C-alpha cells in the first residue's frame, strides 16, 4: 500500500487554464485511475483512495474547475458537457489515453458525460453516491433547489455552510475526525466554483447519459447504506438503467463513503478494475 506521504500535489497549466490535483503511484502498464469529487469537496477528499489504490497503478484526483487551485469554467452557467471538456483537456495534458474513471456525487455527472463522449478511453466507470441532477424536475423546483444552494454559500460563506451541511454527509455516530475532515474540506470551497457546480447540477440528467452509454462499457455503482444526500433507493433506481452493472451497498457509510469506509470502497474499486483488465477491456 502506498503511504499517504507518497501523495504528491501538483498543478498544470495549459491554454491559460490551471488544474490542481493530487497523484500517487506510477505507471506500470496498468491503466491509471482518475477520481472526480463532488460539489462540496476537493481532490484531498480522496487521500485514502490515492493511498490505498496506487500500489500497482497511477491514481489521480483533480480539483474540478473552480475548486482548489483550478481555474473556473468560462460559462457562468456550465453544463456537464463543459466539465467533460475540461476533463478531456486535463487527461490529454497528462498524456492519459485510456483509464479507469470514478465519480463521486456531482463527479458522477462529469464522469458519465465524459464516458458518453469518449467511451473508448474509459476502461471502467465507477459511480459512487450518484447525484442524478435536477434536469428532469419541474422548472420551479429546480430553481428553488439552485437558489437554496447558491444562497447558502452567498449568505453564510463556505465555512458556516460547511458547519451546517458537512455532518449530514456522514452516517450517524461518525467519528469526530471524519466530521472535522468533511467540514474542513467543504469550508475551503470557492464560492464561484461552487455556484458553477450548483448550476450544472440544476441542469444535469445522469439517467439520460447512462441510458446512452455503449453496452460494452463496464459500469458499477457504489453507495452508502446510511446516505441521506443521495439515498440508497435513488442509487438503485439509477443502477437499474444499467442491468448488467454490479451494485454494492457499503455498510456504516453515509454520503462520504470514501472517508468513512475507505477499505470497503477501495476493495470494490480494485476488484472491478482488475476484472476489466483480466477481460481485456
């Protein structure tokens, strides 16, 4: 297992766009793994995955546009397509041709759209605690949810928003250090990037993208049994659109399953990647 000290922070700039990211491991012939975080998160949320999954491959977690040291997207009201295009530029700059792709929460919308646009580049797609997007909701409800998110970060600021929202990402009785980690990471989000991501969530429709994916593209779904942000029933409903996709419920985990139950999450991801590589995907 790679030790946390082996995780390196980096930043790349191309065409006047900067992307900050964390990486661990080294290329050794196996496809790398790219990790996409959620709306109130950052690359650093995946430290346990960077450490636990990088013994035999390169693992990379980006800060999405407008997060960490990454440049925000140009459109004030971006779509999943804009984030997929940003991801394409990022992986191209890193020289990644084919790789495993994992999205968590809002990162699922980005990952699914990238996979739809570039299925030949995705060895496997893992969707964790799926944010479905609000694109199929009535317009009035979509606007209410968007106004609530943007209003929270505008009125409260990131740190107070994190203090109020952060603990809801965890299962009841979560350890104090996990609660502190979630609050610290959410409290560091940049309002512009968060607002852009909230607008993308408002128009997103992951069901449409999943239904359009090529049947040959391997997909799996993971969720926390105690998740109240993207509840188990919603994850199973989306997974049902892909009948061949394995579905894993992780016990004693809420929305932040990468933090609460990293060993279980890492084991499921590692096994799925290995299976696809054995089959020559």
